[in-house]
């Protein structure tokens, strides 16, 4: 029987901020080897001889990022299940198991894995997966522990009970003193967040220990709707689920748990900090990772990255320096775990830098905020071939469009015109409008917004091929 990969696609975008944001967590970023972590995950389970089409579990906010990744990798899926709210791994995996049991078979073996980790040795990983599958076929729930290379405070640990793979306990992220003790004991492993079991085995154990989660997940599946390639879980039902991890909900309590060991040669890394990211990126003879437009002089063991403009580093050691459009971060490597605390501070100050990048991707293309002034905003917008924005209007702003590349079909209050490069048009406040790219090349244009309110929420969608139009009362 083939294995069903279940790819978990959540995340809050805090530990690698400002590269990752709430609207674009790390799995959708090209952080290592010029490909996204999501792409790396998909490639691990791409062999049709051993794997079924993957089942994706994602926050609804990331649905178009998932589609874009699948399109880039030419990957078809079993389905994309969308969570209306984050309720941790116990509920997310329950949704996958319940769907699988109903639509395929309860006997199907699921390989549950995050979309934002790195595994360097595919062969070593798959050898461990097939060992886990053998145990899962006997009714066990397996979790993967990584042989630790060093005392790490960024990972949870799994303490093994005996040589048969039984587990004594799960340990939260320790301080450095406790981490050293755990390594000295020799029976502790990093918790990888990867699991393997049959759909029904997990459902049965969840029913024993957290029956309310199963009840609410079952209801969310029953009341779900399938549209535009997504399965939208019922929001009212799913929000009632307890926010708890699979470790604490089931794995700590069940007698059916077994530990599968991932050897150090597998090259596992959860890329959960800039230090971890530094370890995974190419380094020069001084231990510096240099990405983008960077000049480094007399600097050692630094992660230096510029996505916008020239970054110059002189005489630095053990420093993280990152420059993006709207943020510059400079931190000592020993303090990188505090980055998430800065994100909390930014949120508390009602700032917006934690939410999204200036460049935002949409199903039809992307836009980038170039400049924001008093009652005006300038955007650079790209519409993919064959795509269009929704038919919409704005209550509080007018817009000027200047085509810089490609050919546009513009609907403006019932009038339809074609615009080429170096041509423009004006969209009055309240005008029902749309821009379409009917060509085989990207359409690029500059948008200048004017008005007292220039927020994205001032969009009233009347028609939208991506299922985002406002529902009629």
C-alpha cells in the first residue's frame, strides 16, 4: 500500500522576521538553495511508486501561496484542506485523518510532515519512513526523533524508554543546562514534528484522549464546502477545537507510540532561527553567509543578507544583518531567539511590519508598495498571463493606471479599452473596474491611489474567479 503524504502548512512568521511575515511564513521563501522550503518538502515525497498524491493542510490565508508552489513544482494533490483558524497540530492532523478515512480508506498510512523543514539526505529519510510504515501497518503511531548533534534550546526533545522504541516523555524546549544533560544521557532526540500512522489509528486514539476535538473536526468536515480546488472546513465547528499539539493530545498518553530515529546523516533542520539558517547556507572562508548586494570586510561568522540596496559590513563577528524593503535587522547571533519578542513588541505598538512584505503575492500576480505619502500611495503591479483582478470598486479612493509593459484590457464603469505600454487611464472613486491580461506575457503597470483611506480593505469585489467576491445578503 502506498503512503499518503500529509503536508502541514501553517506558521506565524516570527522566528525569521523580517524575512518571514504573518502573511508569508518561511515555507514560502527561497531561503536555501534558491528554492522554497515547501518545494523541498514536496520533492521528498514525489516518487509515485511509494507515495499517493499529497494532502495539504493549510491556513486559509496561505491558499494561493500553496497553489503557486504546486504550480511551480507541477504537482497535483489529493486535496487542499483549509483551516479557518489555527488550532495546532492535533486538530489539523485530525482533519487529515478524518478526510482520508472517509474519502480513501481508514487503513491508509499517512506520513505527516511540516512544509518548512530541511532534509538533506532523501535516501536516509525514506529508509526511516519505510521503517515507520512497517510499524504503522501493525497499528502503532510513530514519531520521528533526530539524533542530536549539539545541545539545542530551540528544539523540543523526545526521551526514549527502551530499545524497542517506546517513549518515556516529550520535553519542551529546554534551557542550555538541561539540553546538555539530555545529550549526556544519550537517550534523547530532537523532536522533528514528523509522524506516521494509519488514519483510523490516530482517529481511535484521539477519540480516547480528546474526544471533543474529534467531534468538532468531524462536524467541520461534514459541513465543509469544496470550491476552486480547496476544501474549506466549517469555521464555527473548527474554532471549537482545543488548541493543543498532537504530542500532548495523544502521543504522550497512548500506549501505541513508537520512536523512529532519524540519523544525523539525514541532515534535518527545522530552520527555526537565523543561526539555523546560517548553518544551511553557503559560507565563505571566514564563515560568512552572503546573500544579495553585500560587501563584507574584516567580518567573521556572520549572516549578511540584502534584498534591497547595498549592505556593507566592516569588522563584524557573530552578527545577523538583514536588509529588506521596509526593515533592517541587526542582531548578535546569541540573541536571535529574541526576534520573536521584537515581533510581539511591533504588534503591541500597532505597527504593520510584522504582517506582510511590501511585495504581496495574489492568485492573479503581485503588487509592491513603492511609496506612501499623505493621501496617496504608489504601487507596482504585475498581472500574470491569462489572469485578472476582480471586478471591483472602491468607496474611498480613486486610481491612476500607467502601463509600463504588456497589453491591458481595462473595464471602467462599463467602458472597455485596450492599453499598451506608455498609455494610462483614470479610475474614479466608486467606478466599477477591472484590469485583465489576455496575453502570454506578464502585464506590468504603476498604480497611483489618491484618497483619505488607502487600505486594502477598501475593495468591494463583485466578480472574482478566485472565490473572493463579497457574498450577497
